[in-house]
C-alpha cells in the first residue's frame, strides 16, 4: 500500500504538468482552440485510468481504468445476448463502432476517485466486495437468506421463470461470470456493482441512440450507416427496447433500491426529453397547445376526455420592469431558455448526473459527497450538450461523425439561435414555425453569426464547466480526480 502511495506522487506531478499547458479563462481551464483533438486525447488517455497498477503503466498518469474500458463491449455483450441472432446483430451494432464511451468512463473514474475517501467516512450503507444487503426475502420469512445474493450476475428469480423454458436449453447471458475483472476492481477500489453500473449506463445511452436515429430520420452514426438505415426502423426501435429491457434486469440485480430508482428514472427522463424536443419550444404553433409538428406537418392531437387528469408544466419567468413590448419578448426568451435547458437535462444530463450519484451511493459516501457527484454529472452533461449544439453549427459531417447543421433543419431552437432571438425579436416567428418555410434556416444562421450566438453559447458552456470542476473539489486529490478535471476541461474544445 505504501509503495502505491509513493508511486502515485510522480503520476500526479506528471498529470499536473500536462494540465499546466491549458489556457485559463476565468476560473475554468481548457485547451486552446488550436488543439481540436484535445477531447479525443483526454478520452483515450483517461480510459487507461481503470487498469491495475503494474510496473509498465506507472509512467502514464492516466493508467488507471483501461482494463475495464477495453472490456466494456465484451461485458455488455454478456448482458444483451438473446436467442435470436438478428436481434443480437442489431442490438450490438452500435457497440461495434468506436464511440466516445464518455458516460461509462465518467462512472469508472468517479468510482475510483470515491475510493480514495477513507472507509470510515463511507458508512452511509454497508459495503463489501459485493455490496450485499442483509435484507430478507419477505417480512416474517424464517430464513436469513439475503435477497441480494453474492454477485451482480446472480438471478433473484429462478432461471426457469426468467426464461420461460428449461434454462439448460440456452446459455443464460445474464449469468455469465465476469472472468477475472473483479480482482482488478478490488485493486483499483472499484466495486463490481460500480463497474456493472458503467455497463448499464452505456446500454441505456445506446438504446436512446437507436431510438433517436429513427425519430430524427438520421442516416449516419459514428461514421457509418445508422441503425435504422443498416437494418430497418422497426428493427432499430425493437433493438432499442430490447437493450432497455436487458438494462432493467441488470439494474434490478444491483440490489440497491436507491440506485434502482435513480437509473429507472433516467429511462423515463429520456422519453420526456424527446417529447419536449418534439414540441421544441415553449411557443405553441399558432398559439394552440394541441397542435404538434410531425416531420414538417402540423398535426392536431386529441383533446383530453378528463377521465385521466393530465398536467402540463408551465415555463415562465418572473417579469422584470420593462415596457410591455420588451417584457413580452424577454419573458418569451427566458421561458424558451428554461425549456431548452430542461430538455437538455432530460435528454443528456440526467443519465450523467444520476449515474454519477448512483456511483457515489454504491461507494457508501455521505450525503454531501453524493449531492456534489450528482451536481457534477448535471453540470458536465449540460456543458457536453451545449457544446454539441454549438458544434452542429461549426463542424463538418466527417469530423462530427453524424450529419451536422441538422438542428435548424429539424426545427430545433438550441442556444445559438435563442441568443440571436434575444437581440432580434423577429426570429420568434421562425422559431414558432420551426424554420419550416424556404429561407428560414439561412436567415437564422445569419442571425446567429450577426449576434455572436456561438460565442455566447460557448460562455454558457464554460459556466457549466466551472460549476462541474467546483463540484469535484469534494473529492480527495487523486489521479482519478485529476483525470475527471482534465476530461471536464477538454469537453470545451472537442471537435466531435
């Protein structure tokens, strides 16, 4: 243990030497825009942060998690296998391509950083190598058998029930052993359930990509045909559903009610965010909330019967003291920003924030650390998506890995156009009709350029970056925390 501590010191110094190259704006540091591949470099090097310490890796300040990351796709394959070969093919399609894998990487790095908190300060729940609870099956049951079992791979219900057939007929993909990875986890301070959490997060994210590409009529993803093009819309949707179902089983096997609740709500959040994006803005077409735009066509939705009560969240802002005309415009803009940020949280930041919180819960950390981990994931997720919205205006298709300049064509009002609208009220008409008339997209792009919409969007992303960095200060200084800071900084200069 003492040798481990000694070896960490030069690694930290080497990491801080790398970080000294960054350009500082305010209290948020990031690489100069002359280094467009900083984000890719940060991801590639940070992936090495989940590897057990050996003589050959001490020279690399990021050599902590590479073993888990390199085995991510293989581990997920053990979770998603089905008895149907075509379903297996579609479900694994996006895992074959080189994705950023940012979400599982964050979970693993955060888990490693949390392990540096002394055990006596991580006593919120009882933890051991499997994070096993001592809860009995049912109240009053005479047996002391734990409902948790001893592994994230153990089923709770009998396999004959889960499969509906003799379990000997097929290989149970949800009960494959984790090979020798747990011993690496133990050396790294990462609990097996935290590593399984990282796999679950990537499964949920990939399922959302399959669904999003069908909804957005996308034709490429990660540099090759999207799932809906390579297969069909039906297969892509069903494969996404299947991934969510498999993820749900893995979530249940974590045997932690708080974590199950967190991860389950992220799936609901993704759907809520997609519905918000379908409407796109707080402004209803023609002032009618019962009209939605469906692929360029306005569609009336049925009026509620009243039999089932339904509520709609109202996005509004306290009115400042301006003239009525200024008041109405500024209130609309502020409400649109509120709508945009809420949608962004649901679609992107929810999974990052709740999985970060779940990692902290599984570590046994105290409430203040758990809250900071949640806020870190939220701020990081908002920063990530805001930069993504900015890149949609500036990147090429080849660099971005998917079609660019698509947001306006899809009628989406993201931060750059909202900043321009604040200065040019006439853009409200275009936003309200989702840029559906000839020339609308060109007018909007010119307005974004004229009113510095991209620069203001970058400033917004920098603010969320600063907040995320501040949240990380609740963790002890370590290689893993430094890597998270490095990764957070690099998001601002990523090119895809």
